[in-house]
C-alpha cells in the first residue's frame, strides 16, 4: 500500500520536508499557532454537528438551542465545546500574535505571513460576533443591536454597512439568516483559505526562531516531525481536556428569549468585546466616533501594517523600546478595559410610579391573515370527482 | 503571427474572458448581498391605546406591537415608549431607544431622567443629553389623536 501511494504521490518529498530541522531554542510558545488551528478544526466539527439541529429563524432559533441543550444526546457537551472553544480561540490567537510581536517574527521576509495572520484575527472576531446572535436570547439580540449600531457610526458608509448587516431596518429574521450564513459558510471558507495561505508561508519561509538564535542555530534544532508535532499534539490534548471539562461542568449560558422591549436587561457583550464596550463610555457627544470608529480602525490598520512600519532588523525585545512600550500599553489597555467592563455595576433605577401599559390595540393590526369561516376546509388538497373529470376534459381538448 | 505574439494574445484573451465572467457574475451577486442598503423603510401609524386610558400619564411605559414586513415574513414587532400627557391635548412620546447605540433607556422617577444601562447615557425629561456618549437627544415620536386613540408614527 505504501509503495502504491509512493509511486503515485510525492510522499517521500513531503516527509523529507516535514523532517527538516527547526531553529534551536524553539519553546512551548511556538505551539500556539498549531493550537489555534486545532481550535479552528474543533469549532468547524462541533459547529457542523450543531447545525444538524439548529434553525436560523427568530421563531425557532431559541427553541432549537434549548432542544440541543436538553434533548439531543450529548447536545449540551457539543454546544459546550463550541462555546468554550470560541473563547479559547480568541485567547490562543491573541497569545500567538503577542508571541510574534515580542519575538519580532513579523519582520522581513515574513511580512505577508503576518498580514494573513492579522486577517485571521479579524475572521476569528467575526466568528465571535456572528456566532453569538444565533441562540437568539437577550444577550444575542442586544449585543448584536449595539454591534451593528457601532458600525453605523462610521463616516460616509456607516449607515449603508449597518443596513447590509441587518438586512433590513432592524435586527430580525433577515439578520439572523445573514449572520448564520456568514458564520457557517462565508467565514469558514475565508478562514480555511487564509489558514492554508498562512501555513504555506510559514513552511515556505521556515520558523523565525527566537531573537537569540544565531544564523548557525537556524537549521540545527529538532526536526518539525515528529519532535515538534508531538509537543503540539500534547498541547492539543491538554487544551481539549480543559474544554471538555468546561463543557461538562460549566453550563453554557442561555438567557431568556430575545425581547426588543425588555428594558430591564443590561446588555453586555461577550468578554472578548468588553474592552470595546468599556472604551465607548469615554467618548462623549461629537467625540463618540473616536471610540466607535477611529480608535478601533486605526488600531487594526497599525497592527496590519506593523511590519512595514517597524523595518528595523533588531529582534531582541530590550533593543526595541518603542515596540515594547506600545505592546505593553496595548495589552494593559485591553486587559484593563476588559476588567473594568466586566466589573461595571449594573444600572439601578427607581421603579416608575405607574405600571407599564401593555397596549390593547383597538385598530386591527396590519396583517394579511384572513378569517376562516366555520366548517371551511383550509388545506383541502383532495380533488373532487367533478374536478378530476374537468381536468381530464382539459387534457383531451389540448391533445 | 509569431509564437510570442500568439501567446501574448492568448494571455490577454484569457484575462478578458475571466474578467468578463467575473463582472457578469459579480455584479448581480454583490447587488444581491447589499440590496438592503437601498431598501426604504415604510412608516405607519400605530395606535398605542385610548386617550382615556393614557390620560394624565407621566412618562408612562407603554409596550405595544404592530405588524411589519421583515424580509419574507410579516412579523409582529414589539416596541416600548414613554408617554406623557402634557394637557391641552398635547402628548409627548419618547422612543426608549438610546440615540447612542440602540439600548433601551429607563425612566428614573427620583432623578427625573432617562438612564441608559449600556454606556451610562443620561437624558433629561425633555430628552436632551445630560451626560454620557450620545450625540443626539432621545427621539420624540410623531403623534396624533384620532377617534379617541393615540397613534405614534413607526418609521
């Protein structure tokens, strides 16, 4: 069998490539990329199975998630893996990027590898944003309302972008359908395409190694396969065990079904968007756009074009004071804002003195429903004998 | 024609055919995806209750429903507003949607203010911004009274 495959496929060449030595001093931080890829595969697998029992309509989405949780065998576990896997993916991708920045691995000739990596970060956040609307609970609804409103504050095209995302005037059936399509078709295609390109570039340029690697060290370390692959697999196993424990013992939150009139609900996004949520509080009136558009966009563009802005060849961190300062400030700001957002007190208002009025509309609502008379057959698809005869006559005439 | 000339012609022709097909498929596909951008919303008058029932209301929370098209479905939409009877047949109805990022504001009787639970916005009883990030006042809905019913205009 092996000979059969060898005669037809360049397996020996692939194996020789995989056995090429890595640079010396490769440490555990170099497994973060593999862990991110593992999580992407885990999300794809669990998501594909969750989709078997999910229906992306406002009438059914919430019940479908409840059904998965309560009735489908292993449903709670699969949903738990998917939920906690999403959080783990954001953490691992963030740490991976941080490692690349601190080791200066984005520098020439690996600029494109970096750019594709930053695009993958955006795709990861896109997965998060489109994914948490799907349960159609309070958090899903309100976080999406706020998220889309943030995009509407962008100059010139903001409103247009918001309408395209919503698919209508407000978050509803079309929005849910669009987000589901983005989450399960568009973004996965994009993610796997970008991951393929990222891996190709990583293998093409080889590992950047650590800052203390000399040119002689670059090809004298352990081989990628099996040494590094084994370490990566052990890392994946540890991560999977952690996620499995979380899925088994930490319940995945599902709040009440989305209610656009529930003002008692304090909307909060998922923890990985809390820093942005908190940031928005500090820019008032005409400066609102700084928090909603300018800072996130400029920050992301700086990240994207980092290799073209920092062209020095120095990789050792203490010889790059600007990079070290900016990175430290960003990390402290993101972590600090996340903590502030998570611990922000909920709003307490004094109850209104008058009870809520549930309007009993006097004018009939604008519906296309027609009254059905008593005894009328609504779904009568059975033809009468007379109708069958008529149909025969028409057929004969046409011949 | 030389071999070089023939090959450069084939290259250009291949690029042209590919470009043409991309345009022919791409324009309708993009139009399909972004069509909500130029769809105009339809406004309608919705009754929120009888004038008798709402008489003397002061920032009274009223929830109501109406039917509107949402893509392929006629959906029942839920809304919540604050209604005040200003006397002399004048009414003020505030939308509860915060003008910042769309969360629902709450009327606080002791502070005589609308408070937003999301980013700390505060509006006074006229809907003007007192504190927090909103760039605009709270939206006051258009109202009318007909046949003893109070109507608001839903955009």
